[in-house]
C-alpha cells in the first residue's frame, strides 16, 4: 500500500511538511523535491528538506510512484503539464489544493490517461516557505480525497494510506461537494478576516495606531488568518468563486439580521444566536480540531 519514491512539487509550508512527515514516518521512502523558484530550491538543499532537490520538473518526476502537487490551485495545470513528458505511466498524481473541482479539471486536461487522486489536507498555518514546514502538521487533521468518477479504487486506497501514514484522518467527497463545504469552513472565514483587517488598517490613521496597540484576542486571531499566503488565497477565491459567492450571500443575509437585532435592541435574538454558535465551538474542540485550553493553548513568556 505504501510508496517508496515520491516527488513533492512546490516546497512551501504544505510541501515541506509533506516531505518532512514522509521521511519521518514512512520507512525507506525516498523524497525528491522541486520548486520553480531557484531560491526556494537553494534553501531546501541547505536545510536537507528532501533526499534530492531537482532543478527541473521533469527530472523530479521521472521515477516517481507518487507525485504530490503542492502549488497554488491556479498553477496546478501548468505544474502538471511540466511533469507530463517524464511522468511514469503507472505513477499516481495527487495534490493539496483547497479547491477541488477546478483542480480535477486542470489535472485531467494536463495529464490525460494518468491516475489522479486529488486531495486536500485540511491543515496549515499562516507561515509560508520551505522552512515553515513541520512533520506533525497533519496529525489528527482531516485529509479529503476527491477522486474523479471511475478512478481505480486501489489507487484511492494507496493515496489514503499515504495520508494516514502522515498522521491524517481520511474522508472522501465529490469535488463539487468538497468546494461547498470548504467555502463555508475555510474560504469565507479567510475572506472575512482579510476584510476586517483591511478595515482596521484604513482606521489606523484615524486612531493613531490604537487599533494595533490595543488589539484584543478576536482581532489578533483575524490578523493571523489574514497573514496567510496572498498568492494561494487569490487563486482559491477565483477557483471556487461560485461556492464562495453563494456562502458570502448567505453570510450577508445573516449579518443583516444581526444588524437589525442590534439596532432594535432584540437581546433575546442575539442571545439565542450566540448560544447556538457557542455550541458549534464546543463541538469543534470535542472532535479534537482545536485546543480547549485558555488562549487556544498559546504559551507566553
């Protein structure tokens, strides 16, 4: 079920974490890395991220059993096309993008006839680059597989086994269903965070930096989300625009209801709404998807 030779294309936070986790947790595996940025390749070599760092995409993939594409979703098709001339016929290609319908379409167009098992490990931080990764990133986090119809079940099982070996829990969804789920659980929260932090930035001149100086926990956590990689999130919003716009419309309607409740002093409506959302937070903690300790388990000092 396991792989002995994998290629990781794109050595940012997720790609570097895949490489580190695979080398730490899968005995005998050989990891080849590639990134289009020469400086990233230089740093990856310097820190010993992979067994081999290739200077050419085709060289990276020529003997791979599994290729993991860890590039922004808007670059998936181009990255896959660069691998195509050297990709072994029996290699499996997966990815880590947080949009799946557009990625499936791009990979099928770039790699006709190849086995594709797209994936989305629901894990990450606001950090980026080859030094940001760590081997435990995927521990007890979900990885969602979105294989196209007709994909060989044995290939799906092998990719599922790979992500489980890296510490993840695995679920399977249709690509379009995945995109609607992630639109509300990930994409919309990032869009809101970017908006709120942008609003605060506009206010900073008026308040003479008080917005920054006196940031409470809520705003501070929005700034963490809004510090995420701009290229990646630009591509996510464009690639998943229909689902994001649908969820944004629903959010706007709900926000209007809260605005009305505040305007007209409807305390019971506000209390009921906040009680419901508090229960959702408790469920997330109970399922092990966040830390129940004070201040989200942060250490200080």
